[in-house]
């Protein structure tokens, strides 16, 4: 309790003498343990922010020694306690330069009476941005509302504003359908982890590049977008801009361009930024994986399958070989979802994906089209019998999977249709269509089998 009766802001963190060092390291910016006007423990990022190579140089010093001269005699910490609010202040760095920060307090009574956690965040950029926005607020609002793309503001993971064009883009009827909802509600579930991980989100905010993502519209459809994030002037607030790019090819090219820019930054930055670059590469890899692979099974999606199948057809034409398209639709999968739930269904899909991968070579492709439909691109074969033998192995493997899952009453078989290049078509789309039709012939005949498409007339 402060002199004025106000309590510092509460937090979920529980401090102990053993854990305080580790907990402080999780805070961005400066974070230190404070008691009786002195710094007990300082985190590494705080020492870096102030320009001290060794944080031990700061421990034991009066906190007021870090403040700019104009704060002398003000007892700034006591003032923040009395006001019960964060405070803007100037810190002195080791080289004598000044740094504008926002100071927040947090109680750490577990470490002793009067013990506080003092946090200071660099707000120089945010203040500059706030000044610019305040000076042209009316013009900015008109520009945002009439922009052709989505523009929204977010705070603490929630959407606080969206422009009219943005409502149209995502198919919302009115602002209330969006404002107050989590930011992740805008995105396909494959991107939720990126926007709920504070470290990944901070990396995106620090990077001024554009990157691809996928929006979930209110009618249940998805659109490909190119987005950028800009930090705002209040706490964890930021602005998100999105442009509809629709075609996956555009998104992949944008990602490739980002990779080139990242490589250039790697060549020009100093060694101390190596960790930051690594984190950005991981974020971009997540986006690349989401763009070309199924989120549940990790198998290639339709886009990647079509690319690989066209390459295989081109190679087969050159080498005078064949390519088989094997279309697999699961029998009995709906019963698993209905009786055991979607989690059990997801487990079955993952098990079946593993079984299919075990039956093919590394040069072949197993892809999931969605739901319970899979396609195998079986490349570089000489005769149709190779495709029919593979189909039979798949049916036999499903029987083993059924035996292992019999205790859970999980009974899965497959209906398989086969089409060959060049016998049934000369491009990926036609071959998939023919294989699909053959699969439905199996369904009509009672399921749990395979059919090789008849020759073309």
C-alpha cells in the first residue's frame, strides 16, 4: 500500500527469491526488482536498453540515478504509486543520451514489504506516431474509412476499430460483428498460433514488410490476403492492414520476396541480431507451411499436389513413362466423427496419413484434398499393374489399422479410383476428375475396393 492508499497494478506472476531472475527475463524492455529506492535485480534487456554491458553495474544503485536530471528530487516511483497509473519519463543511458519510456509498477510483496517490479518500455516511436495521428485525425479517419482495403486497430488481442471496406472484405454486416472480437477471428485457424504468441507478434510488429495470410470470411469461405502490422501509441495496440490477393501464387511470390529481403538484412546486420533473424525465419516458415500443406496431417494440400503432378506428367512425357493418380475416399469415417467426436476423427486421419506414407516412395506425393479425401501421385511407373498393386496394399494396410482400432469400434475402409497418364488424360485436372469418377464407381459397387478407369474412347 502506497502513502496515498493506492495499490500498484496486480499481476498473475508469483515471485520467489529463486524465480525472480527468471521471471524478469521474460519481460520486454527494462524490468527490475525495487525496494527502498534501490535496484535489487535488473533483467538483461534492461541493461541492454540503458547501454550497460553488465547488468551487475546497475544492481544496488538508486533507481533515481537512472532518471534524467529534470526528475531530481521528484521521487517518481512514489508519485506513480500515489497516482495508480503508468507514467512517462526520461531515462539516462550509459552514453549520456536520453530515452523516453513508460514506467509501470507491479507489486512483489512475496519478496518482502514494499518490494516492487519496475518496468520501463521504450515509447519513443509510439509517441511520435501518436503525435502524427493526433495532428491529422479527421483526415486520417476519412482516408481509412474510404480505403479499398481492410484497416483495423487492435488492443490487447481484441479488435477495436474496422473500416467500411474491411467489413465488405470479410463479409460482415456491421462494425458490431467485428469490434470486440479476438483478432484471431479474422484469420484461418492455421494462423491463430502466430497471432496469439507474444514473441511472434512482436517480431511481426518490428518488421515493416508485407506477408501473406488467410482470412476467414463470415460466410465460411476463406480469402488470401497480404497484411502488415504497425505499432500504435497505446500499450499493446497496433494497426493491421490487409489487401485481398486471392491467388495463392501471388502470396507465394510475396513470401519469396520477403525471403530475399530477409537474406539482404542478414548480410548487412551485425552478429548481435542473429537471434532476431532466426525467429523471423521460423515465423516465415510457419506461413510457408500453412500455404502449401494441410494443417491437420501436414500432407501437401491441393495447390502443392497440382504443382508436383504437373511436374511428374512433364517428366513422364519426356521419359515415356506413366503417372498414376490414385483417388482415395474413406468409407465409414463419418461414423467415427458421429460416435466418437471430431478429436477421434482427427486422430484417424493422422493415422491414415501415416499408413499412406508408409506405402509409397519418397519420390511420390500423398496429399489431402480436405475432409476424408486423399490423392497419391504415383510417379515413374511402367504399367497399370503397379498402380493396382499399390491400391491393394493400401486396402490391406487399412485392414491392419482397423484391427488395431477395433476396440474403439473404429471401422475404416477405402474406395479407390485410379487414372493413368497418358491413358486417361494429359493434365493434372483431367486425371483427378477421371480418378474421382472411378472412385464413385467403387462406392456404387459396395465400397472397400479399387477401380482402374477404362481406356479413353
